[in-house]
C-alpha cells in the first residue's frame, strides 16, 4: 500500500440513465481519505441540468427540477471538481456509469481531466465485489448489509451520503488485502534490516554473545504461554 495514498470516494446523481440521450449530472459527492482514513474533506454540489429529470430518476434520488432551478451549471464547478480529484485514486461503485456522465460533461467543455485520461487511477468497487462474491448481490446496499455498514439513513440515493457509505464499504471490502500489504511491507523492512545487520557482523568478523537475565527468560516463557507479565525488564525489552 502506497504511503500517503489519497483516495476519493465519488458518486453522482443524474437526470436519467444515458448521457448519450442528453441526460446530465445533477449532484456530485466526493469524500477524501488518506492512508485509509477519512480526512473530513469533501466536495458536494447540486447542479441545474437545464432539462427535465426523468420520473424514474426522481423516484430513486428524490431531486426535482424545482429544487435545482437556482443551482450552478456543471461548467461553473468543472475546474474546482477537476482540481479536487487531481492526483487521487478515485473509487466509484459501478464506475462505468459515473465515468460515462463525467466524460460527457467535461467533454462538452472540451476538458479532459487527468483522471479521465488515465483510467488506471479509477477503481471500480463493484468489479472487486463481483470477483470476491460471484453470483451474489453486490449493490452498495447489499454490500453494506454484508459488511455491517449502517445504511439505515439511505431512504433515497444521495451523492454525498452514498460516497460516505462507499468509503466505509470499500475499507471493509479491501481490509484483507490491505492487511496483506501491510504485513508484506513489514516483512520487507525486517528482511532488509536483518540482511544489513548480518552483512555488518560478517564484515566485522565478530560475534557478540549476549547474556540474557534469568528473569527475562522466565518472562519471555510466560509471555509465550499467555501468562500475565510482571517483569519490568520484559516490559522494556526491544524484542518483547
């Protein structure tokens, strides 16, 4: 796992299902995490699409044209959104859907942000879930339920709320892999420092015998057996 890795969990709500039919983004929600910890930094905007919202879409997210009539257009927030996403790994559930709309919106402005040009910076959590749980329901709600993520406040879809749930779900979905990466990194450091120590000792052609106090030996044995340790020497031992 890259040190100081910046993740952005992103979700959108739209007027309909297909940007090729002129449907537009009406809400963008994005939440930042660094090293798998949410920072509290967010990007959230409602947008006026200058077109009617499909009734089916309103049934999903509850956002109406009346609510959006005084909101900014996408071109007014495009640069700010691009800057927020720049340099991050972007996690999206069912990425093809949101990326299709973002491609259309930025493309209409003749803009191509780095995350659209370099798709390797986008992670599709749906694809990960399908590989891990083949044949099972892998919607955001289903995964939240599977991993015990509280989504009780999600009566309707909302970009910022869904981005937050996505973050919690993604951490649970990838926890095993993150643990493996951390352990591998720790093993690499130990192996590297161990090799260095061996090389140093060999070059010096000198071995130093260390006498371990009986109390420390006893404490270590008790620790191995799961007993409570009372020895102050054990508490300060480097290898405890």
